[in-house]
């Protein structure tokens, strides 16, 4: 029946893109949709599909084994705030949480990956399915890079890398070289919204990857919703790390940014101290 691959689907467009690319390559795609996260439309596009409650790792493993899946990829967002309500999680995940010293999202997912590996299911790097969405360095919109925006971009990227490496978040909102909001477990859009409320018009958003990032676990991304939120926050620029942050729904996002005179760019940050 050819090559088979599993996809653990969270929210957003990422699961659709990964599924579409895998099917183009001839894979039979077996999708486990996380309840209250994954979009119901995936059910009709997958070759095999089932809903999995957040934290029901036994059903997840059983579903993939039943469908002869040995390699899976993680795709889409998951609301990690659920880890603070362990009483609502299934017993195997509560056990994993109790054994995991750090309760950072990446550490918890890493523990789940190790558990799945022990069951003969390998979690793989998804970037080969998403290469077109990793941007090269450059400006993608019509707005000009003013000296003021450049200063905020460089400052924001520097701070974002530091908080990313501390596993706090991967996005910062800045204005006049001052940090006004830092992303936590709430996600990029909420951080942007909060930054706009605190600092008013003219904020700049920077989003990066970690210096040493397990891209199986957490591939950062932006998309149309990011630009919509930036418009609502009356922001003036978004800068992502070139080659490390996915930019989804690029055409619609760039069109909206141009309509609102928002600068969108990607930048290499290895030289920023």
C-alpha cells in the first residue's frame, strides 16, 4: 500500500499543509486530530482519521499501531495551558508529568516523544514538508524599513532570542526599544494584542526560533491571524527569523499588511549580539 505516515493534528493551517504535501508525495496519511484543537475538515481529507482527547496517549499509540504507522509528525498548535489542570488529564500523561522535572511545554512534549519512541513510533522532523513556508531574508511588503523600525527590529530580535532560549516564549512586542509584551503560554496573537493595549499605536513584533531547537517539538509560525491581530493592535512591523519561523497563508497575510502599511520582513539574526 506504499509509504504510510501519521500526523498528530492541532489547530491552524499547518496540519492541512503537511497533509497535502505528504499526499502529493504518495503517502497514506493517518491523522489523529486533537479534540478542541484540530479542524473537523481534516477528517474528510485524511486517509484514516480519529479524534484523540488531549493527553490520551494510550489511544493515540493504539490508533497509530492499528494503522501500521511507524513515523509521525506533529502539526499545529496545542493549548499547553491544560498542563496546569492535571486532574483533567488521562492517567498515563499525569504519570509522565509527574516524572518530568520541568513542566515547560517543550520538555513535556519531549517526554511524550520518548514514550512514543519506546512504543516503536518515531516522531520525525516536519520541515521537509513545509520548506516553502520558511522565508529567506528580506522585506516581503511595500512598507519601507525606516531607521526607527530597524532599531526596534534589531532590539526585538535580540530580546526574542534570549527569551526563546530560556523557553519562555518566542515572540516579543517592542516600541521605542522597550519591551512591552512577552509571549508566554497564551501564544503569539494574545501577546501582540496585549502589547497593543499597553503601548498603543506603532508596536513592532519580533518572532524567532531557539538557538538549539528540537523542530520536531515546536516549529514556530506566523500567518494571516498574526497580521489581523497586528492590524487590530495598530502595529507597524513584524519581523521573523529567516529560515526558522514558518510563514503560512503568505499571500493573504502580505496583502492585508500592504493594505494597512505594515512592514513584514525576515532576517537572519546570527550576527545580532
